[in-house]
């Protein structure tokens, strides 16, 4: 208790001294501090992405998917078809806290910059649609951004937000979409071709995202 009184006394003395010589206001401050940062391959990052199928591979440290050929002579998907690929790649939480994960495959699922038609993070071929396949039921969505027991979105600044509806859970023990430290989940995709060719378009990216399920903005659909 005596130490607390002493600290408060010193604060009062400093305030009094400042008042005696001026307001102490300043226009700007610049200070350099140390920061240690490393960039790792997808398989070694905090949110690890690792191939578990021949359709997935790593190039320049980044996971990539390919459905346009095979060593056995296949050149692509069947026309007017739906093709499922199970256990394509694995998402692993190599951080220290639980994360809610999702994979975006439609324009409604992921953020897209206005006018950004050359590099969208979604499958946007004219005659091709894709969704995350739920292997246990044979249908989707499995890990989509919107659906199941959570909703995930990426705002214009790149921040990932998660909200849970009344029937959702932010508890890792009851929500399989939440990976605790060291846990992983495998991703399945279903691709639907409507026609005899892919048509125009050609967005060649999907978005994998994860967010803290216990943050203030991630507790329920009302933001409380």
C-alpha cells in the first residue's frame, strides 16, 4: 500500500512540473523499434496449407491446385458434369490459439475489389461453379465462408471477420470448423461444368481464411 502511494505522489509531482514550464504538447514523434518477421512456405506458416492429393502441389512456397491434366492422359473435367475431389489439401492451425476456418469459392463468399476483373479470388469461369464438398453427406457447403454455423467475411481492408448465428458455436469442442492449436482439417472440392467448355472468365484463385472465434466481433450474429 505504501508503494502505491509513492507512485501516485511521483505522478502528481511530474504533472505539477509540466504545468510550470508549459503544456507539454508536441506535433509529431518518430521512434524506431526492433521487429522480427519471417515469411515461410504455406506448409510451415501459422495457418499451414499442405498438399494431400496429386491435384495439389507447392510452387514457390505456395499451394496450388490443378485440374487440367494428369499423368494418365486426362486433359480436364467432363462436360456437363459434377466432379468431386476429396482430401485435396490440409489446413492446419500451427499457431497458439483456436481459429475458425473457411474456403471461399463464390463471389458472395469473398471480398472482391470494385473493377478487379483480372485477379478475383473466386472461380468465375462462365460455365464452371465450385463449392467446398462435405464428404460426410456428399453435398456442400463444407467449409464455405457463409453457411453452417458461422459467417466469415473479408472487408475492404483485408481484415477477416466472423459472426455466429443463434445455432452456431464459438466453442472448439462443439464446432468442427474451429481448429485448436495443432489441429487440422482436409478440404474437399466439388466442381460443376455446365456445358461443353469453360466459357469466358477464368478467375484462378480461391481464398482460404481463418479468424479468432473468441474476439468481440465473433460471438453471434448480433455482434454481442
